[in-house]
């Protein structure tokens, strides 16, 4: 059984349309959705070679590229990429971040997996949406990050927590 993009995946009472995930499917990804398949069905798809499991709840087509920025944001919907990660996506630095920097509301409880994979910055709820934009992750998926102006403000505010060379280069590239 092969699944082509746009094809609906059916299982009696439950179904999940790949067309709803068109842009994710184009780069080789598929996420479990509410009211969709039972986890055993996904396990069967993996066993038969139709899908590969990238992470818990995340499935990619065989040979599909794994876009970590996109998948992290799929697991934690409230995060916004900021600081070093936003600088990298805006091409204001040439250093690829070792750990992704994310900003979340101070009322949000970050999961253990998020704490392990990202550098987390907390901010008041009313300031989270200020300067949010959508941008390509570099692998064709759209992620939420802060605009260059907000990113520079965040970098200045957190200059003691980051590499001095990244800080100086970011300011020079913004000017």
C-alpha cells in the first residue's frame, strides 16, 4: 500500500486527510491528528514501510528530510523561535545554533523534551505576540519566529547570556 500526497487515509470510522497536511507532506512529513488513526495503525504503517517514525507522534515518508525546527514547534505550539535561532533564520549570523532558542509565556510549563533540546526564555504573556512573524525554516516548512527588530531587542536584553561575537555581529548586520 502506497500513500500519495492528497490521498485520504481511511480506516473504517476514522480517517485523516493527507491533503490537510499538504505542505508538510511535500517535505516528507505527517503528523498524527485528533480523531485520526489509532497509534497501532501508525505502528503498522511503520512496520510495512509506508511511514518512518521521526519522533513520538511524528511520522515521515521514507527518505523524507527531518526538519527539527518545524517538528519542535509542532510539539510545543506556544513557542516562538528567538535570540540565536532567529538571528540565524534572518541571516544576521552565520553560526548555526547548537541549541535552538525559544521564547514562551511565563505561564507555560515547558516539557522535559523541550528543556533538553532548546534554550528557553520566559516572557510575560502580553509581550509574547509582539513582533511574531512566519518564516521558512530553510527546509520548506513555516515556523513562527520574531522579526529582526524584536530579535535585536531580545539579544540586547540577554547579551550577558550569549556569545559576545554573535552579539556584536548581530548588531552590525542589523545596522
